[in-house]
C-alpha cells in the first residue's frame, strides 16, 4: 500500500509539473494557467519562463525518474523520491513567500510533497518507530 501511494503521488506530481512547466514555458506571461506576471512582483523573476523550466525539469522529469526508480526497485529510487519530495516542500514554501497571492493548489501540493517525502522515507526503511521498522514493499 505504501509503494502504491508513492507511485500515485509521484505520477501526479510528474504529470502536473510537466504540464504546468510546459504551459509556463510556452506562455511565460502565465496566460495558459490564468496567472499574471504581477504575481511575480516580489520574486526574482520577470516572467514565468525560468520557473517553468525548473518545474518541468526538476519536478516533472525528476519525479518521473523517481517513479521509475521506485517502481523498478532500484536502490536509489526511494532516496531520489525522498529528495524530490523534500525539494518540492521547499519549492512550495518559497512560492508562498515570494508570490503575492498564494493559492489553494500550493496547499494541496505542499501536502503531496510532504506525503511523498514521508512515503519515500518509509520505503527507505525509516519509520516513526525507528530505522528498519518501515520498508513496506508491496
């Protein structure tokens, strides 16, 4: 069950990040996603092109690589998934700080990122009960 949930969340993050990143690169003004460059007034960016590249490459492709690693039982898979989840937590928190008007989607994807991190940690053998008590492998 743990791995199934991890598969689903990594796939969700990958697909949404690939789509969102592509939309931001295609229309850096944010028009395809009903966003405005004014949302970036307090950020480091003038438009959404570079955030789109980061979203597409890091969380779109990166989550797909993590999903592949976990699904094919590669030793590095759960570690990569845990790193992707933790980086996505940071990504969302930075967004909330830098963007004028946070959205509900940020809260949703913060929860997704936390869940990926926790599930991947469990797949790595970590649990709330101590090292080695987790590692659900179904």
